[in-house]
C-alpha cells in the first residue's frame, strides 16, 4: 500500500489519500462476550488497548477484497467475530469468533459476501 504522502504527490487531497490508505484506530476497547455486544470495529487498522477477560470485537461490514487488521495489546485475549452472525471466518461455524492472543495481530480479508480469511502473526 502506498503512503498517503506518495498518493498526494499524484494530485489527491490529503483526505482522499488517507481514505485510500485506510484509517487507524489506535485505542480500541474490546467489550461484550458475544457477537451481539462486541465492540464494532470502524477502521482498517485497529489496535486493541483495553481487553477485559472474554471481551470481543466485531468486524465491520465490508466489500469483497477489503482488509481489516487487528492488533491486540490488551491484557487478555480478544475474541474477533465476523461482521454478521451468518458470516464465517476461516473454517469456523457461522457467527463464531476466534481468540486473538495478547501481543498478536491478524489481517482479515473478506473474499466472498459471507467469508473472511485471517492471517495470524507469530
């Protein structure tokens, strides 16, 4: 992905360049214990800084091909849920979330209208 400053050199405004490159939410607080009450993610890069035990986040409703990154810097593992209860992450059941350990990141890409694939960091 090109840097915003490089996109602006091509004649785009700063706002357009940031939108193309994606937004960062540096302080996400995970909440809830299910897909229905987990914290909604709103940026393309999300840094969880507060994570109570059994808390979670939910992916945003995205277009096919969109990517969402989640980094968990909280004190506990965070459950990451798909954007709807009928959607699937990797080989989990519909609506099921997966646990993202502390100090770990995942890049998720929506590859069909109902499926996400996640790539975990080491």
